[in-house]
């Protein structure tokens, strides 16, 4: 009925119930009502094919939209930066990802971004965390993460 927060909350309920397709549809509705936090969730779903077809172009678009929004939590903005940077790394555009990762961990509260930057300094091989920050890793709706296997 036009309430972005309610739509986002429904998406979370469906995600927790293991219904990724329905969660994605509700996040989409919420993002269409300018909920930038939901745009991050949509970007993540597009990035890893959770509840929808994998679409890296749309994932980047959603992350950029969220980052540019004035109506977003700092937590979600940093998460959008982190996942955008991972997408760029996956595309072989590491040089573009580094400043985004630095912005994501500028206030020292996004350890995943700092860890990727540190790994990039010491090795050409690195394994970034691909699951959702601070969320229950046992829930469905997470990308496969080599650092946090279930």
C-alpha cells in the first residue's frame, strides 16, 4: 500500500523463511519507493542470483543508486560500496575497486573491506567475504562464501 518500510520488512520475513524469490519481489517494491537500503538488498540478489537471475550490470546499478542516495543508513551505504567493489574485482577492474573499498572502511567499522584491502597488498590471491555483513550465516539467501562455509 505504498509503505517502503513495510515492503522491506516483508522481504526480510520471506528471506528468513527461505523464500528468496518472494523476498526479492518485496525488496524490489521497496526500492521502487526509493528505499535505498532495499536497493542494496536487490543489488546483492542480482550480484549472486538469489531469488532472481544473476545480473552483474543491474547489481552495480543498484549499488551505485544506494550509494548516491541521501536516504540510506551508513551501514547500508558501506555494504553497497563493499559489494560494488567486489563486483568490480570480479570483472578484473581491481584498480577501480580499491578507492571504493577504502571509503567503505574509512571509519574502521567495516572489517571485511579492510581485510580485502590488506589481502590485496600482500598477495595477488585473496578471498573476500561474500556473505551479508553481521547477518546470521545459517539463513538462506547468502552467496557462497569461502570464508564462512555453512
